[in-house]
C-alpha cells in the first residue's frame, strides 16, 4: 500500500491510539506513544474506518477526560492521513465468516480482516491473544513486552 515494498505495514487497533492520544494511563500511554511514533517514522502505520470511528467516540465520550469534538477531529485527521482500510461489504462478510469459524467477536474479526487487507504483518492490540497469528497477521500486545515496531513489523 505504501508504494515501498521494503516497508512492512503494521495495523494499530483503537485501544493503542486511545492510550497514545488521551495520555491518561501512566504505564500504557508512553508505550503507545513510542509505538505510534516509531510506526510513523517507519511509514508503516495502517488503520481502518472502524478504528477511526471507535477512536472518535472513545476520545469524545468514554475517556477519563473527554476531548472536545474539534480536538478529537484533529487527531482523527492526523491518523487518517495514513493508509486507511475502508470497511466495505466484502470485509464485513469476511469478518462474519472469520467470527463464525473462530472464537472472535465480530468486531475483533473485522479488525483482523482489515489488518490483513491493509497488508499488515502485525496487528497491535490488547484485545486479542498476543502471539497468535490470524489470516497471516501476527497479534502483538505492546504492553506485554518491549517490542521494536521497526523490527516486529518486518516480514519474516
């Protein structure tokens, strides 16, 4: 997707972005901020419309200190400047199939399917079992261990 095949894409789930932006968790926020910075430096950041929607709602309504909608929109614009997978019918259908075939919720399956569609080799999230591989995408919880995104996202 990036036009540079040497850069492996890494997909970031909503929770990682919330920790990075809200900066209200003393242990997770710095890890999320560093990860996001490294992915941007590597030009490997990928996400989806689902993640951007969830991010907006969480930042403006669910966080410890909700952001004003205009402030949240500026963050959405910054993340949306990177490649964003649009969750269309094809991806929704594939997510339903994955959800039925596995123990994933539909929403988690949609994240995995979008990560695969983005070309990501790594999905950063704390919502799925770290270390497992789904549809060729490795699940990494950046809060469980120090992971160098520039290395973790590279192809095997």
